[in-house]
């Protein structure tokens, strides 16, 4: 079974100076199957995506023979798609849970999506990048990264140590290039992120190492979102061979991976897939001013969604 919504509309926002066309955003490189989803869980070893007291603005995909429990209260403004047939894969434990797109089994798109992003993870992870240590609040100009054949500026993260009060500020460039941060070590991603001249689907935090859904670095995201409505992490996370937990975080982007462990998505977290609908549209080629405006429009949409839940 294959489910695809095929929403094609996109808002083309132009800045003062048009940038040259580029090869495509990170979302383009992930492909159309993956960009249907806000969360993709590898589902190795019959393990479970644990969903508790959260919001998902987008679709959720569970691969392999993976399962999911929706303990609630939770709101999923999209679908739950499982690669496996319905042999007890899903447990809804709260009558107030919202799943607007329903629960679907035997969805081949999930396996196709995971295959594409796992291949991308290995390919980008093997590239040479500019070494960078991120400690505390840091500003990064993506033009300092090494340019690959896919219009990505690549950095190799040699150290990462942040708190909820720290801000990672990432500045784009007029060429409309993407940025890839390759991590090879366990990471607590506790900071906030501000993007200037970039959309979330142009930023990839890529966790490399391990193989066959095991042995990779662990990823923990917790930006202490409940302390301030302004706390936000922007960008796409990809960690196929490592365990993932997301706690008390607002993520405007995608979270893919989770290897052969349970995937914890809990405690007031909210993830919003970029784009106007469940299937993301590519970012237009704009100037820095246009890209900033586009991100502002998307964030405004996210705030309106939150308001409806209050």
C-alpha cells in the first residue's frame, strides 16, 4: 500500500535580489517519500515509538516491524503510517488523542522514505567538512563550510556542548546553498537555533557511524520549550543508527532515525514539518531577505496551530 497526498502548492516569495538556481534543498535530496513526514522511526527490532503529551504537525512513519504507543494527550495533525501490517503495531491509550489523517498499515512509502534518507546519511557522512567545535552560543556562516557536489556546505562537528540558554545562529548566503553538520559522537542538542537566510529544510544535522540500525551516536533533543514560547530548534535531524529521544522541545523541521531502540517523543514536545502541507514543497530560490520572510510566514502558521490547542 502506498499513500501520497501530492500537495503541490507552494508560496513563492521573492526578495530584493534573486539568487541563482541551486541543486535543491536538503528536502529535495531526501526525496518525495521522506518529505511526507515530520517523524520517521526506523522501527528496528520490533521497538516502539513512544508518543506522550505532544503535538505533531505532519505525518508520522514507522518502519520495519516497529510499533507505536500514543499515550496522550497528543495531537497528530497528519497520518500514522506503518510499514508492517496490523498485528498490534499501534496502541492508542487516551480517548482525547487526535489523529486527523488516521492510522494506516502496510504503507510502502515508509520503507522507500527510510531507504532514501539512510542512503543520504551515509553519503553525506563520508564527505570532508570544515572542522568546527560548537560550545555555548555560536554564530556560523555557512560559506565557511566545504562545498560538495550537491550544493551543500559541509561541517564536521568536533565538539558540541550547549545549554538551553545558548543560541546556535546559522547564516545563509546569497547562493542559496544548504548546510550539513556531520556529528559522529553522542549529542545533547539543548540549544535554540536561529536561521538567517535559510529555511529549516536547508539545514541538516547528520549523525554518522554504526551500521544496520545499531552502533551510531545517540541524539537527545531538549530545548526546554516550556520555559519560553520562543524556544525553537530549526532544521532536519537524521540519525538512522543511533537512539533518539525528544523531550520538552519545539522542532521546526524533521526527525528521522532511531535505530533498534525505542524512540522517545514526549513531554510537551512539538515538531512541525516545513512546507505548506504534509508533503513538503522545495524552498524557492530567493535572496536572504526573501528566505527570512518565508521562515517568518511558516513560523506564524506554527503559532496559529499552537493557539488552536490552548
